[in-house]
C-alpha cells in the first residue's frame, strides 16, 4: 500500500529564514509520481511540482527547491529566504502509474513570522 | 485559462438532508476527482470520473455518489447527511484519466457544515 508521511505537523520560522519540509513515502511500484501542493487559508490546493520516479534530479524554482532521494524514499521541499506569503499548509502526495488517485500526507503547517 | 470552479463555496445543512456539489473542470480536462478534507482524516479520495464513467472509488459509504456530464462537469451528492460529513470537499481536474501520469489541479473547494 502507498503511504506518505510528513512528520512535521507545524513549523514556525522568522521571515528570511530557510525552511525544509520533509516528506517520506512508501510504495512497491517502480514507477510513481510525487507531488507537492500548497494550501493557503483560502483552501484551494495549489500545485507546486511533480516528479516521476525516474528523475532524481533536484529542482529549483525561484526560492523553492526540491530534493528527491530514492535511496531514502524522501522528497523534501526547501523554501529559501521565507516570506510571510509562504505561510500555508503544504502537502506531499504520491501516485503510481496505474490510474490511481493521489495519496496525501497529513500536511505541514508553515507559519512565517514577520 | 480559467481554473477549476466549484459551487457553492459554502453550505450549511442539517442532519438527514442531502446535498449536491458541483465542479467545472479546466477547459479540455476530461478527468474529475473528488476529495474530502477533514482535520482528523486529512485528504481522502472519494471518486474519479472520466468520460462520464466512474473510474475509481475511495472507501466511503454509498451515501456518497457522483456523476459526470458530457461536458466533463461533475456533481457529487451526499444523502442522509451526518455530522461527520462536515468537511471541505475539493474537486480536481486533469487532462487524462491516469492520475499518476497527469497533474491534478484543484478548485477552491466547498465547505459543508452539517448541523
């Protein structure tokens, strides 16, 4: 069975600090997809990134970066120089290649204090 | 391109009533999935529709049902509402049926409160 664990329930940082959100996943499939979504107070889940299991290259997009390590089944998300607008709940999710729905972690609530 | 839209955004019902929620996917997207989000259980998959057919179903009672129309718009229905049905219901659309190969884009959700 697929499982996603986000061990950090809540994180609070001061603006401009760097912060890393952890995500550990479990799956028996060799082909799978990992996602990160952001949920601001408005409630909508905003797509941030998708990574397939064959692509272990790290990715950087502005202040966001993602570290995918198959050896440790982790897909961690780092925000550099955090801003108040980054305050939200962040979800890591997993899906295999066989027409299955997303399995979400419990989410990490990030609070960035000015 | 307009995003996923959901109506209504907020809903208050009483136990025993039924409710219908609506979702319009991104133009061109043919797959619509529904998720329930509660503080205790987190995000849980309800069902997925593609070309008016239910392709996947989560572990929810038969009181939860859905359908998809020829224009890909989808509705979900909850009958005989219970207090535990209070949740944020999120709809997501994707281009094709294979969720794993496609990114799901979410709407703003419908917040249902059952009194």
